């Protein structure tokens, strides 16, 4: 059971900053459309607000609070994976943008 007085540290701050990034919300929009085969008309870009992003992080990491990520090795590993997947998506977006300018 998580300690109610646990304080967040660097991992919690990293997750919080990620959730404030509008590009991460766009990533989640596109990811959800792909995973659940939802047409863009039903889930346009801009659907995921910062609180939706925070919900995604908490659910994916299996925690009730982002502060728990600093005290839970499995949650920290999952946050690392989320960050890696998001970074890969960003690289692909840049490559598509450069490829489209040719």
C-alpha cells in the first residue's frame, strides 16, 4: 500500500512536465486512434488535455499518484517506456516533416 505522505521526486516531475506538453497530448490522440481504430472525426487532434495525460500515466504505471513513481521500480520502468515510445513518435514526426518538404 502506498504511503500517503510520499513525496514526488525527479520521476514525478518528469511525468508532470510530460503531461503539460501539448505534443504528448497529440501523441496520445494518435496512439488511441491507432490502438482502438477510432476515426479522426471521433477523436480529433487536441482531444487529450493535461489531466487526460496524467490519467494515462497513472493508469499505465499502475499508481494512484505520480509521486508514487519515484518509490515504485515497476512504475519507473513503465514511465521510461512511455518516454521512449513518445520520443520515437517525435522522431518519426520530424522525419515525416522533412520527407514531406522534399
